[in-house]
C-alpha cells in the first residue's frame, strides 16, 4: 500500500499539517467501498464526471451501487472533439460548470488524467470536494492539486483542488488498454530528468528544493524500474506497484504545492508538442507517452551537449558564478543518469513508444521544441541553461 507515514513526515517537516492527505483505497474490488465512504461523509447528491469509455469501465457500476443505497446520481458525459478526445479547454470546463446541478455535494471523477484535470478545476471554483476513481494507471496527477488546462491555446498548470479520496481498483486498472499503463510508466520514468532539473533549479536558480520530497519521488521511480517486467505483463501486482508510485509522486506535489519533482524539461517538451498539435487540430497523444520519449531526448541533450560545455568564461554573471560553483555536481548527477538507450528499452518493454517516430511527431517540431520549450515555464532546467547562458548566441544573467 501507499506509504503515508513518509508523506505525513514530509507534511510535518513542511509545516503542512493543515493539508489533509486524501484517503487512499488501492487494491482489488475497492470501488465497492465507495458507497460506505459516501455514507460516512453524509454525501447525498453525487455528480459523476466521465466520458463514454470511462462510464462503461467503472462509472456505470458505481452509479448502480449508489442508486441501490438511496443516493441521487447525476452523470455528466463530457463531449469529445473532432478527434474523439476530451480536452481540458475552456469549452469543456464551461460544459461541466453548466451541467453540474446546484445541489451537488461531491464530484466523482471516473477516468484518466484529463477527466481529473477538468474535475479538479471545476471542483475548486465551485467549492466542491471530489473523489478520484482512476480507470487506468496512466498519470501521476491523480492526487495532486495541479490542473493542466488549455487556455487560449496555451497549456497552463493551475493549482486547484486535490481529491478527498482515491479509489484505485486494480481489477479496473487491469482491464485498461496497455498503452495507458505504458503512459503511466512513462510519466514515472520521466522523473529521472525532472529530479535532475529540480537540483539544477535549486543550485543555479535558487528555486525551492526539498531533499526529503526528492527521496520519496526517487523511491517511487525506482519501485517502477525494479518491477518493470510485472508492469509490462499488466499483472494485478504490477499495476498496484505502478499505481502506488503514481499516487506517491502526486502526493509529494500536493504537499509541496508545486510540480518540480516530477516535471522538468521533458514535460516542457511535451507541453510544446501538445500545443502544436492543438493549434493544428491534430489528435492529442498520451501525456505519459510524450514525456517518456521526451526524457530520452533530454538525457541525450544533457549527456552529449550540456556535459561538454565549458563554463570557465561565464563567471561574470550571478548565474554564471552559480553555474561554475555547482558545475561538477551537475556533471556527477548527469553521469549517474541511465543512458537514453536504457530508458528507451524500458519504455518498449512496457509496450510504450520509445522514439519520436513512434509518436508520429515531425523532426522539425522536436528541434523547435528543444530551442523554445524552456520559455513555457519560469524554471532553471538544463534545457534553459543550454538555450541561454551556455548558448553561443545568448548570454544572460540572473
């Protein structure tokens, strides 16, 4: 099960005792416990947030169970776009706002990442609690407050609401498509580079850093690496391991109130690709699939480009002085990263894409993202360094 003791210790050390961690139910058949949870919390009017697939996967069963116990249930089936996908954009957010009955006591988000992002956004602004029911072990954001939404074509992550409870039923997770499980593994494997970027942001950008949180995130990542074959086999145990890691990663972000441990330059590449696909009306790719492949690219960039830079001539700026001071530490952590080939092999083993070509992205877009994606977030990542201080054309101070 999820190790809440480590997370509670982190909360105490952060003076975040006021943040109530969600109740976690992880295992076979746990959706049967939702009815009792609703009774204990005296909820009566329930609004489900689903799409057509997730309603069939779990929503219909949960709705039937609670109706038999006298609850009132309202179902909002979110409208998909021309690519048969639900997108967390203004149109869909407004759809949920307007279709939510005024007497709603609680939302139940049934689905993967996007449905949760839409629900947490609306729950926050409507001042309603929400319950998480993942239908696939596909992202690490189920327990976090961050809601990545598309506003005027630009992807922004807003801090909104975390769920009050998570019911992750391994029977349901095991029936999900393997590509969704591979996406969840990709989201975790991307923490190789996000954890490194977090250190760079602390050393060079003087951004907040917490060693205890980093260790919890690193342990969750290692758990997935150690059980890669079980996850690849889509076994109940493998899915429980992956979901445990995804939940713990999300809880770390919840307690810190930012996403740095699990979101670095690889996520910035992914966001850049996503906005390009949206702009051109193309079908969206799974988040974890994108960040998994992006992590192999970033590892290559860091090992083959960042590690070859000479920083001796950049001591004249504040940023350059910090870079020189911590350069050897950065090189050591980069050297400790697995190779891009090793990461790609793990992604392939779990039936996920491991190359840009498998994502169907154009080479020009990838090259463009390597030059511009660092501008999407105000974070001092290795990609930021490559495009600013260590670029032959652009030198800045910080």
